[in-house]
């Protein structure tokens, strides 16, 4: 499991860029610790989250999702949000470069918290 600490300013709404790697056939998870610009933890109490990845995003059409991450707040008060995919899901991904984002919402306000590229490497061995 990877962990990344990021700074997010809800006033600007600019997503933080983080590139990730997924090994095909392995369980994947990444925890983001989100801080306000003043260094305190962003409080996610009452917030919801979602995250998807796709090989391509086309302009003017609905984006197709190659995988939807499970999203959970492992410490809402501590600003910790986790995205994950099980080994069955990562096994079905084609090798290559994908794009992803993590959206969070508080009430009717939606923020793109994180975005970036994901490199999917093929699995060589399979789990027993």
C-alpha cells in the first residue's frame, strides 16, 4: 500500500497531481492524507468520495470507466481517504497508461481532489 500526503485548497479547488502504479493481479490501495494549506488535516466528516480510471478520455462524450475504485475515509477527521482495487479487478486491466481522478463532495459541492496517470504493469505470476 502506498501513502501520499497532499495539500488541497477548497477555495481554489485545484486538484493535486499524483501518478500511481498498479501491478496486474495484485491488490492495489493508496491512502491520501489531505492537508489544508495551513498544514491542518482536511476534515472529511459527512463527505462522500468516488474514483475511476480509464485508458482514454474523449472530449464531448461520456468517458468510459475501465475500473471503479472502492473509496473510503480511513480517518475522516485526520484527512485520510483510501482508494483500492481487488486482485480480480487489477488482473482484468490491460497493460498501459490510464488516467484517474478522485472526487469528493460535501453537500452539493463536488471537488476533484486528486488526478493523474496510472501505469498498469502486467502480472507474471498468479496468486494460488
